[in-house]
């Protein structure tokens, strides 16, 4: 069996030669160790008895009444660590341990992937170093503290924009230097092959559960699924099991920042194809191919690229991609908190905001599912600053 290295024209493996052996080793492990029944039994036990899967599919009665259609949330915020990131982190970390690796490195923006990697390292007995931009360290202090408490070392990145892109750059440089004993635990469906496939397959548990749960609750598939997109792992996780269902319309919501004509993080809506971090996909870049600084109120969406499978679905029009501004996301954060008593991550708030836009246009019989990719306690300080400024 071989894995496809491309999604249409996107994807690929554009890395230094020194990393090719490690990537080939990872692909071999994914093809041979990962499907092994003993590995799967161990992995599934961690997901269920440790991470807390299955996560619920919650009917939002008040939001449904307000929007005029039936709205459900897929509650990845209730997973241990508070976000979908742990699905991928546990799977990759366990695979790395079976490969004989002693150390994990990761990049993080909002800190949720760093926290998930720290959790996986602690429970599996692996050393963890997390690269995080100085800007993100300042706005995600809670998650930095959580990583440190679990024994991970958070390494500040002071180059470039000091955000997620630069953290990923530094992690790749570290991996080149310590490739023998280290596994780079990439947190999204981007990066060089085989990461886009590996991370997607570790996150598709979200969509598999959603499919089973909505059929049990409503006896049919949803009409619409909405998810936020930075690199795109939570979105691909819920979308992928529904790709072949033509009746299901899917929306990926990017970071519109201050507006698509200003500063934003919407690579699919406002970018063009190029190479970044080992793969060919849509990027924010200037006419010379230099990466443009991205912007989002949400650290997890503040990235100038996107996973290559999303790029393919944009071109084929199987998934519709749109953008929500910082202001709209902040309003949605407060809306869900006050309407349903659920505090969403600012990343997920982008999906909530888009649902508020299209919900009133749908029929009263429409079924709409939003992937609530994470909880919002990490973003409270950011929202409070906004509320004080708006007062």
C-alpha cells in the first residue's frame, strides 16, 4: 500500500534532504505500525478512557430558536485538554514511541496543540519541547503555564512575525539537527507528506462520530457542516467522512481579521498557491512570492497557509470557503456564551459567527452542525480587553 503524496496539484514534500529519511520512516510507521490491531487497541484505549471520546453532539435549543433552524455543536471543547488537538497528539506521540523516539517537538499558536503535545508526552514518558512565537506567548499565557506544569519546555520564537509561521520554521530547524531521536508532532493538516494524510486520519474520528450521532438523533445526515480553518485539521476531521455525501454542504471559515482588503489570515479566500513548510498550497504572499504577515484575533487561525487537501476542495468547489472578521468572531464568542452557556474558543467563534449569518436564510427543517473545536477559557483575557475597549 502507498499513500498519495498529492491532493490534485497540491501537497508534496519540499524539505531538506536531511529530513527525507525521517519522513520516509514516518510514512512506513503510518502504513505498518498504525493499522496493527495491537497498536489500535492501545490507541483507542487512550482516546476513550484518557481523552474522553466520544464527545457529545449537543442540540442548541436557544440558538436553534433564534436562527430558525436546528443547530447542533460537535463538542470537541469537552475533550481532555479542551480542544480537538489531543486526537492527533496522542496518535502521533504513541506512533513515535513505537518508532523508538525519545523526544517530541511541536509548534503552537493558540497553545492548544502545545498543551496536547505536553499531555501526550507526560502520559507516554517522552521529552517535549514546544516552539511558540513571542506574540502568542503573550496572548496565551494560560496555555503556556499549562505546558510548563506538565513538564514541557516552551521555547520563545523571536524571529519574523513571532507567531505560528515562525514557530513552525524553528521547529523544522530543530528537527534537522536532532532527527534521529526526535519526532516533529505537526499539529495540522499541512506540512510535508505524509503529515496532511496522517493528521487528517487521526482527526477524522470527529466526523465519524458526528455521522453516527446525527443519524441516531435525527435519522438523517445534516444539511450543513461548518468549521473554522487555520491550517485546517479540525475542519478536515469533521468534513472528510462526509465528502462523498452530495447532500451535505460544507463551509470552512477562515480568519478575516480586519477585512480581506486589510490584514487577515484567510489563505484560501485571499491567497494564491505557493510553497511553505514543505507543501504546495494556498498562501498569503506578495508578487515576489514572499510570505505576507497574517493577522487574526485568534492565535490558532493566525497562519499564512492552509492544508493542501483544503486547497484541492476549494478548486473543485466541494467545500465552500469564506471568512469572518475579528469583530464578528468576538461578537459570536459572547453570543454563544450568553445564549447556550458554552464559552467557545475564538477559533470556533468564527464558525459560530458564520452560522449566525446563514441560519436565518435556511428553512426551518434544515439541520446545521458546527464543529466547536475548542473551549474559550484561553481567550477570556483577549475578549475582556475587547469589551473594555468597546465600552
